[in-house]
């Protein structure tokens, strides 16, 4: 594609994503997002002060919204503008980063898979931290890879802790990235690679850590305020055994049943499976790097899902949103570069999957799955067709799913909210002191 048109796919992808946001309509805050919106409204008031409340310590969620409210007024569209911007930034940076590393076609498919993901659309119309944290997480991943590979990596060494710190000020689930960062560091130390980058980065990591604790010391008089806030939530607001039992009766308790109901994850996860088998050989490749990150996240989520103390929290689909961008990049590789054997593997897998799940998925969802199988059949019959046409066929089920989701002005968000409200009625511990929080 000519250089003057290289950003045309990105423009069209962003347009599609924003149209989904407009058609679905931002919602009036009424669950966790109500707390964030209320803190955004009160942030510039004199009575505002920091407490141990978990919502109040997630500045990256509500401070940008507070500024937007000051500029444009207090409406659902303004409140959800920051999640939309974060979602668009994610799409843009993934496109630019993947384009520089793997080419325009990979960049376009990766960004497309993020833009049409039903969860990405769902949480762009409401003020939750998870979509915003996922932006900081994938930017951290891209900066780390580019910094390790760059000759002059000072800028990346400075940017990495800044972006990670911004994620920490948004939500503590940013800590789920730590195993990946540690594994990459250990691998580089063992191989004695990229040591200059790591030496520079550690200096700024220490600086960022001092800034993190120093901020709380200045604002609250206690450098360990945020740590105590997380401990306070863990000790005092996590669910009792009875509440957890009731919650698990509301949501699927089996991880495979739960994932089966999450189309935003299951499609890109199944597309990524071939990469986990075939792309983990070249340790220096970008695909290996993103596969490693995705696999480590999946292991963490699966483990936490089944823990007694934290498992119920991970029943909420938005907590898993860190997976969307990396799995979209990994899945894009299958779509762009998958050979006949890989496509046959996916075909067999999907046929088995749809056959097993037909009694529970319903007719419409079965049609989504079968549209993918039909697309694969066409590709296998015309394997020599141009890559762009082949990719378009493989993206068909994602587009069908997106169109059905948007045109139907989906009840997905409403359904999630009702589940949250039902959950809250089971246990007030999910939304601790909600009424008191609003009045603070």
C-alpha cells in the first residue's frame, strides 16, 4: 500500500469502533461506574479527600473524567468519553507498534480484532477501570519489546516505568504483568542480552517507585496508604464463604463453561491456540514475546479464578480485559500466516466445539460459530487466493458478531449490570459502603 494510504485501514477501524460506541449509547452509571463518576464530579470540590476506599484510589479512572466534566458538562456521553479514548488509543498504538514490527496486514488485523471485540465495545460505553488498564498494559508490552531491540533505548527505558505507574494509579490489576516482566528480565540476564536497557530501566523503575510512595506521602501523610488500601479491601471487603457460595450459584463455576459464554474472549483465544503450538520456537521473535505474555496471563487468570479468596472477583468478565490486545495480536498471526495444516486444526477444533456446545449456546451463537467454519472451508478450497482476500474471509465471523451485537443495541451491558446488581444484593462486599462512598 502506498505510504499516503498506510493509515487508511486504521482510520476505517477506528470509525467502525466509534460507530459501535455511538449506536450502543453510553449508559447512565449505576454500578461500580457510579462510584467512579461520583468521585469525578466531586474531585475539584474542597471537601474531596483521600480515604482507603478502593474506588477513590484509582485516580487514572476518574481524574480524566473530572477534567472532561469541567470542560463539557456532566452527561453519560462525557463520562464514558475517557473509556472510548482509552480504547481508541489502544487500537492506534497496537496498529503503529505491530506495523513497525510485523507489517501493515498484521497491524490491521490485530487492531480490527480489538475494535470489533464485543467486550471492548461494551466497556467503552461505561466508566470501568479495566479497559483503561488494558491500554497501559499493552503499551508497556510494546515499549518493553521495542526498548530491548532498539540501539538507543533511553526513551523506552524512561517510558516503561511511567506507563506502568500510570496503570498502577488506575487499578492494581496492573500487577498481573509482573510475572511476564520478571520472566523476560530473567531470560535476558541468563542470555546476557539487552543488559544496557535493563540497567537504564531499573534506574527509572526505582525513581517511579519513589514517586508512587512519595505521592501518597504528600497527599495523605502515609507513604504506604495505597498498600494499606489494598490490604483493607482484602481483609474487610472480600466475600464471606456464604456470599461466595451464592455468587457462584449466579455465575458459571466451571472455567470452560464461563469462557464459553464470553464471546469476546473465546473467539480470539481459539484463534490464538495454533500460535501457542507453532510460534514458541523463536525466542527473539515478536510473536514469541506476545505469546509468552498471553500464556502467563492466562495461567494467572486460571489460577486466580479457582482460588477460594479471590475467585469470585474473577467471575467478572471485565477483569480479564488485559487479554484482549495480546490475544488479538497472536490471533492475527494465525489469520494472516496460518497454513493449511493450521487452518485444518482450527476447523476440526471449531466443529468439535460447536457440536459439543449446541445444546447450550442457542441458535444465534451456533450460527456465529458455523460462519467461521464455512469461512475456513472456503479458505481451504482456495488456499492460493490473495492474502488480503483470505484474511477478509477469516475475519467474517468477527464482523458478523460485531454487527449483530451493535445493530441489536445489545442487552449485553444491561445483562452484565443486572448480574452485578444481583451480585450486590447477594453481597454488599463487592461494592463496600456504596452509599457512604457517594456522600464522602
